[in-house]
């Protein structure tokens, strides 16, 4: 029995070392410094850069998927893109104020100025915008849900890399070989939890980023092999929120965390499934499979982005907006602007 446990321990340790060598070690350079640029009394952090990459990638994939399903024609490209970004911004900020409750009214300007944002609430904001856009442009909701799930998974991949660099959403201390560490004073984890300097942590941000990239690839394969409207979004509701509930066990709980992220993911799963089922029943309770007008390949995506009027320009504009909104900090990291202390 002792020999069995010893062999099991060795296998687990070797697996951890393999995971570290393949997935973690190549990314260790990415969390050394969260500050991209300092201009006067303002900072530009790399989190904004990754958010910008995620926003641009998601937008192009979103429009491209609608194009492949014959639902892109007639869309006002830039206004819709700005509407989506606005929905995301309102979502990630409004939920922070919601979690503060009555405390917000004690120092409203201070709390509004904090850069604290909730990714899950941003997803809800985007969903609300997507439903509105679908009704305005007469796009089938199942196609809209699939487009948001597909593009959102890619955007979230870049966003989680930003979390890793910035030092937020970090994992619990661990003794496993597959771990990450933070030392920089400007990293959020060191600013809020200085006792964790140099402490090995579960790389929750990287695990989540790799998971988001994996489901994006799976969705692309599914869209090419069995293009059934609604299938991507149904799978997304289950595995995205299921993973969030699972990874939460390994995430460090900060004093500022006023909500249970695992319970929130469960609520999202239930609500998302109910919304999907309502639309599914309204569409005749069938997953309609029909061939896409264009296959989802990197080449066809690139051709679409470059040759379709308005898409490339909108992508650049959205990239700049998200870079500034998510990346520009005041004199003090963690604040949007410099407020007078008087």
C-alpha cells in the first residue's frame, strides 16, 4: 500500500512538473511588471493592452461568425461595436458598485474612481446588448448567442493573460511544482497582499486563459463540422460556468471580495440555460444544422476583416477605447484619475 501511494505521488509530481514546463514556465516573464508606460502622473498598465487585444479579437470573430451564418449584412459596424463596448464597460463597473451596497454612498467619487471590475458582470452586459442588437437587425437569437460565445471565449483568453500580468484573480498558496510567484511592488497582489511576495501560488489566471483558448478552438471545430445554431452557446453555458465553479476552489479569497464567485457562476449557468431554453422552445425545439456560407479558417477570417468596409476601422477604434479604459490609471495604481485630496 505504501508503495502504491509512493508511486501515485511520484506520478502526480511528474505531471505537475510537466504542466509547469509546458504551460507555466514559458509565461513566467509575463507577470514581472504590470506597468507598460508612465506619463507624468498617469500610468498605462499592460492589462489595458491585453484587454485591447481581447476586444479587437472578439469583435472581428463576432462579425466574422455572423458573416458565415448569413447574418452580417446591413449591420452598422461601428455603432454596434461601440454599443457592445459600452455594455461591457457598464457591466464590469456597475457590479462593483452593486457589491459595495450602502458603502458606496459614503464615498461615491472614491469608489467610482477605483479600477475594480468584474469580468462576469461584463459578460452579462454584453449579453444584454446582443439581445437588443439581434432584435434591431432581425438576427436569430441562437446565431447571436453562438457569435457571442465564440468571440467571447477568445476575448477572455487575452483578458486572463492581462489578469496574470496585473496580478489580480490570483490563486491560493501551493506546494505544487506548477506555480507562479510575484515580486514587483506595482503588481496588485503585492499592493493588496504584501505577505504573498515570493509565495508559490496556483496559476489560476493561466489555467483559465488556456481553458478559454481551448473552448474557442473546440467551438471553431464544432462550427465547421456540425454548424447547428445554438449548439455553441449551449455548450458554453455549461462548460464556461462549470469551469468557473471548479477553479474557484483554487483561487485566493481577498478581503475586498464581497461575492462568492462560484455561486455567481452557478447563477449564470442557471439563468443562461433558462434563456437558452426559452429561445430554443420558441424556435420549435430543434437545433437547426445548416452549412455556413464560409468556413471558419484563419485565412477566411483575415480576408473578411481586411476586405469588409468598416470592420478594420471599428476594430482599431475599439482597441484604443479598451486600451485607455482598462489600462489608464492615475498617479496611484488602482484609480482611474487623480482626484484632489482636498
